[in-house]
C-alpha cells in the first residue's frame, strides 16, 4: 500500500462516519434536535463567559510598582568611533550611479 491509498482510506472512513452521524441526527425528533442545540449553545455561552472573565481578571491585575528606567542605546558602546556607520544598501545604491 502506498501513502496515497492510505490517505484515501482514512478520508473514506471519516466521510462514512460523518454521514452516519448526520443520519443519526436527522433520525432524531425535532424536539430532541432543538434540545441538543440549546444545550450546545448554553455550554458554548458558559465557556465563552468563563474565558472572558478569566481574561478580565488577568488584565485587571496591575502591578503597583512600575519600573521607570532610561532607554538604553541598542548599539554597543564599543562600536562608537570617528567613522559614521552606514547602511550597506545605501552604499550599493550610491556606487551604481543610478543604474548607468
């Protein structure tokens, strides 16, 4: 068996299972379908509220002490010299004389 046939077999099994579930759903009475839909929606709403509350609690916790520091130069202090650092792209563009 090659990989392609294995994938096709798995895909076929999944499609058959989904079709079986769909058939079982359609066989349920309308009242049961509505009941299951409402239960699903309620569970989804509760889960959403829990996540929103969790995010609010986490973002509501503020540290009382804020660290205020000076911004440090990301370029190392050893790189400072009399020569000005330039970008390699600007050097290349200047050497080409506008494409001539």
